[in-house]
C-alpha cells in the first residue's frame, strides 16, 4: 500500500510541475516559485527559545495561510483536481500533444474557448469552493460554486 501512495505522490508532483508554467502565467504571485504553490517558511526564534531552550538550531512555521492563489492549504487539493480534469480533456482533445508539451498553451484564447464549453461545480463555499472557482475561471471553465 505504501508503494501505491508513493507512486500517486510522484504522479501528482509531476503533474504540478507540468502545470507550473501555466500557473505562473495565470497567477504572477507564483513567479518567485516558478508556478509551484508552496507555503513559505518563517523562522520563529522566540518560540524555539521558549519550547526548546537547550536545543541548538532553528524552528520554522509553515505559513499555509500565505499560500499564493487562494491562501489556504486546502486550496491546493481543489486546484489540483481542476488541473487533473484539465489535463485529461486537453490530451483527449488534442490541445496538448502529450505530457511533455508546453502547458502554457492552455492559457491561449483557443483553449479558453474550448474549456468554456465545460462547467466545474463544487458544493462548498469555503476554501475548497474558492480554489476550484478561482482555478476553473483562470482556465476558462464556467465555475459554479454551491
């Protein structure tokens, strides 16, 4: 079972890297990470000193609240699911010639026109709904958040 999870993680990582140029094009706030949605790390020396006064080193806080695009770690899952469906459609309908193609093609007016024929719907008005709505709209889907 562990091997399946590792394989799925590797596939997800590869997909996110394929989409990184498109994400960077659509969301300039990801330029510093080249389209990879990462949580910044913040050093918290006072907490380190308080919790571990005799331990050398640093303590960091993973700032999921500062994630680009939707500002939530939960948002990555919604964004990822939109990308999975987008890739499937793009490959099936020839918008991409293969997974080694330039995914920025999916930002073109022609691709946006194609995706506008599809809807993405989500039953959440929270972080998940926001992330699916934002990413769907960026690609060109009709986004419906219930």
